């Protein structure tokens, strides 16, 4: 069973969920029309925040790394969605080459890779795992804590085709977010690569994603007759920031102040008594690095050296220069007295499950994607895309229908974002 939420989620969000439920045929028809016009990303995960008065995405990952955290009961749903995704791009299902991150010691991540292999195999495809690591020169089995074995193999490039010594796949599936750039071995392949190389963090920017989400949320809100702010966080961006040298602090402080002012107006409109806050984070990158909560612009100019060092560098040791200032969305969901936020996983355009990211030492206004987090699988009773009309709006299946809707809006925004990057 899904853990019960400890907060009584009442007020505008209850009204929002009721609107979603009442408009379900309209919503699903609208999504079907969108997927006829736009190519759906291969897979994605979306971090949501549920404050009781607002339900919004705060991050969208196009190289999701937590398939091992999904509820095992929903493996058949993952398999069905994977069949749909692969059949679109490789109808003959000759084989899938999966390329993971270069984490050989992160067992949690490798269990995610192993789970992806299982899903693809059960979808009827041949799948092998090719590593970008130069030290992988032969098939290398890795024993995982859950008893499974994952075999990494060296990549082999022949002309414009990528495979293994005895494996010529029809599609290359990346589970590597390309933070450090695109290796030469992945350039100019004749095979289809999913997600496309342009979706990697060497090019992608969160501000571009949320600009696309702003368009999607606006159209969707008009369809339902709601205020788009209820599902859409304000944001701003600063470029050419250097935390070490205190360059760009004035820009950052001004943008923080601007977002906070817009939030105060909305909080007053909706009678929200909490203090508004923003999240300052890199415009590119993942793993929750370089993230801070800010409630006043003066905090930006008052950063000490330790705080500046923390904000200056992200994954792969890359320096931060572009910074996103995003409206902070409180999370009033708790599991066993720990703050929690839902993460929804999708393959193709299907919601296939999710989990709560839980943190015992973080507050309701802080980033939970940090060391010390744990995961509670969501059961998604009856699947979160299929609500039970006999339930109340805040009953478990219906709450997750709302999560699935907002997550799919973020997925659609990612589709528009990829289109823009592929066709500049």
C-alpha cells in the first residue's frame, strides 16, 4: 500500500484535483492530440512538489536513474510501455545497446541499469550494456547487492555503427546524461540514439525546459479554466555567474527578488500564510548538486566561501556559470515523520510508476535530492493514470492521477524542448 500522507491536503489543490477528475476525458483526448503532433521522449522522470495549494514539477530528468526504486508490481506496465517505445524506433527489434553512466562503484545506480535491462528483455528485445569507460576492455560482470549480475562490455565502433564485438544493435539507448560532453564514439552514428545527444546536459538548460513547460501549462490551464500558476513555478535565469569570484551576484540577487515579489502577490491572492522562497540551482546538471534555498535576496550577496564553493561546481567537476532561480514549492507530504516528494516515471507516453524521495534531515522548503535520501515505492493503486471516479478527490488513486497529469505535462514540455534543440 502507498504510505498515507500525514497532511490534510485541502483547499485549492483539492479543487484542482476535482477539476482534473471531472475533465479526465477532455484531458486524455488533449494528451492524445499532443502526441500525434509531437514525438514523445523515450523515457523521463519528473520531480513533483505538492504544497496543498499548488502541485508543480520542479525538475525533469531525460536520463532517469531510479528504475530500481519502482514498485515491482508495476514491472508489467514498464514492459508494456517499453514495447511501445522500442517498436516505434526499431520495429524489427534486432537489439538495443544500453550505455550507462560511468559509475562502477555506485551500486544503487547499477541496480537501475540492471532493472532497465530486465524491462527491455521482458519487452522481447535483445539488450547488452556497453560502457564508455576505457578500463572496460572485456566483458566485466559486476555482482549487485540484490543478487543480480550486470555485465559491462567494451564498445566497438565500425564506421558509423556502434555496437559490441559480436552485437550490432538497431538502436542506442543512453542512460548517460552527457554532462561532460559527447564522446567521439557517439558522434555521427547512423543508428538512432535515444534520448538524442542534444538532450544531454552539455547542451540542455533547465530554463529552456521550464520555458517550454510555461507554454504547455498555459495551454492546459486554459483548457481546464484554471490559473496556470497552480501547476507552474515561476523562474528566472542568470548567465555568466562565477561564485568563486563573486561575479554576477547583483544579477542573481535581482532575479531572486523579482521571483519572490511575484510569489508574494500570488500568496496574497490565494491566502497562503507561508513565507515564499526560491531555489537557486545550476541551469544545467543533475544529482541535486549546487542547490540552495533562499528567502531573501540579501542571502545571495552574503554567501560565505564554503557556500560559494558548494554552489560553484557540479557533476564531473564542471564549473557553474548559468544559474536558475526557481519558485520554491513547499512539500507538505511526510512518510514516517520524514519530508517526502513524489517522483513520477514514464516510458513513452505512459506513466509506469514512481516513488517518494524521502529525507529525514531536510525541511519542507529544501531540496530532497541530497545524500541521506531514501526511496519509498509508490503503489499507484489502479495506476495513477486511471482514477477511480467513486473515490474522493484526495483518495490515493485520484491523488496519483493528478501527479500523472502534471508529470505528463512536463514530459510534453521536454518533447517541445527536444524539438527546439534538434531544429534550431
